[in-house]
């Protein structure tokens, strides 16, 4: 381990940082006003990407949140599992006592049960929180380890044979300027305690030249939210980013496979290529090479969110009528009205405007999605009301809707 100027290892300095500035900054009182959600670790995503949309949720579900921080994933998972009355145990693991105290207070504020809190390193997870676990959440942790491969291997060691992981790691291109500024701050403040380095960082940010790559990066705003966010972004002693090939190598080294990136469409180079000849050149590439090309073309990926499994083929596929489509954070009627008006799904992803066309009947199908009926039932109900609609055309529209909204992680599948 590379020593710091005060003689501590980088790992020791990192531990001290999270004691002084628990991350992310959270107030347990806010649990009365909001539930923080995101990917990975929505139950619908876990089912869709890791269990083929067919997990039996009447079975107990055991979860490890590795590097739980101030509790975002723990609270989100516990709340979801409580709402659907799944028998579950969640084990929170983090080596920061300060972060753990905040996470415990947030869980208590919601009156949630079934969460066990453990203090320690995920490298020692086998002794601290023995498996097997059906699901492991590890967000924003592997890139802060001196040995990410050892960390992922430790988590794989407590994973159930049919289980999976949801991870988030930093990506290099969308973090343009971050690592140069980290190095500059180490030069300027290596002999200072952390609180004084924080003050120095704020002074530096206030006067960066316009040519500085960090100053020009409009994708990064973490440092504006609070002290903990600024410290984690620019003063972190252990911080690296993974390109798609580097992440694929890390995952393969642990004996795992990338079931899916989130959002999947962002890892398809066709999204960034209008020229037919260029599209043809990339169509034959293996999936990971396509994802690597997409990352290089997009240039705006700050993180990689991915689901990892022991074996390929864990993602739900629309191969028949007995699937229940589920919209994620979208109202069906609002979606249908938008599709009727535009004939496409459009939006902005990290500064990139995208437009994904859909067939005309996609609006009719979208308006019927209620997270309860199967695709077959939706098509049958539509045809009863509108017998002029052909079943094949409605199925084709549903498939197109899944390809587009599913690619944005806004439409997932589960078995009836």
C-alpha cells in the first residue's frame, strides 16, 4: 500500500475520511419526506436482470449491502421488501462507524425491520457476514479499494449459486478532469489535515482557469452538494475508474459475467452512429466490444451500473404472452399520450439528446400497462375493444416498446 505523507496507508486515510465525512451526506429526518431510489437494487431490476423475471418471491431473500455508507441501498431495499411482504434479511456492512450510525437512524426512522448492521471491511465478509446471499449490493466501493479484484472475489465467495450482484463503479470519460484536479490538490495540500485540504479545495475551485478540464465538465456536480461530496470526489486517497474492458476483466477474474449494464441502450454503439456503413462495421462485434465502443463514442459515462451473475442468460426475454410488463417511474397514461403525440421516446441522458422511434400502436399498448396484466391479457383486452387491431401488430409494438423503454431501464418483465 502506498503510504500517505503522514505515514498512514491509503486505506487508513480512507477510513479516517469516512469517519470525518460520512458519505453520502444524509439526514435521517428526511426519511419522513422522501425515499431515495435508483439503480441498482430495485426489486424489479433484480428479478428482471438476475432471475429471468421468474424469481419466486415467496421464498426468503437474503441480501448483503457491502459498503453500505449512510444507508441509501439498505433503506431502499428494506422499504421495497417490506412493501411486498417478502421474508428477508438484509446485512449492512461498512467499516465506518459514523456512516453506520446514520444508516441505522434512517432505518429506525422508517420503522423497518430485518436489517442487521455489521462494522468491518468487505474483504473480511466471509467471517463477518457468512453467506450465502441471494443478492449483493456493492455501489461506489470497488473503485475505492487498493485491490478491487480481492474485494469482488470476497463478495463472490458469499454469493448463492443462483444469486447475483448489483454494482456501481466510476467510469473514466465522464469524469474528465477529476483525476488531474485530485493530483493538483495532493500537490498543494499534502501536508495539511483533511479539514484544511477541504478549505483549500474550495479556494481552488473558485478560481480554476476556464481551460481546466474539470471546470469544463458539465457532467460533474457532486462537489456542489456538500462537504462530504466534495471530499469524496476530489480528496479521496483511493479512487480509480474502470473502462468497459477493465470492468469486464475484473468481473471475469471473479468468475462472473456481466448480465447487463444499466441503462442497456447506452452501451449499444448504434445509438451514437447514424452512418449505415459505420453501424455495419460494429454490428458483428462481441457484446463487450460493442459496449466498449459505445463508451468511447458517448464520452459522457461517469459511472457503470451493472448486474453480475455466475452464468449468462439471466436476463428476462420477451418470448411469449405470459410476461407482465412493469413500468419504472413512468405513468402509463402519460407515456401513452407522449407516444401518441411524438411517435418516439425522447429525452436527455447526461447531456446527450436521444430519440428512439416506436411503431404507432406502441401508444395503445403503453396505455394498458398496469404492472398486473400479462402481455397476452393486454393484447386480448385491446382487441376486444378495438377488433380492427391485428394481434401480430400489437405484439410487434410491445416488442418495440420493450426494446426502447427496456433499453432505458424503464420497462422490465416478470413472469405472471
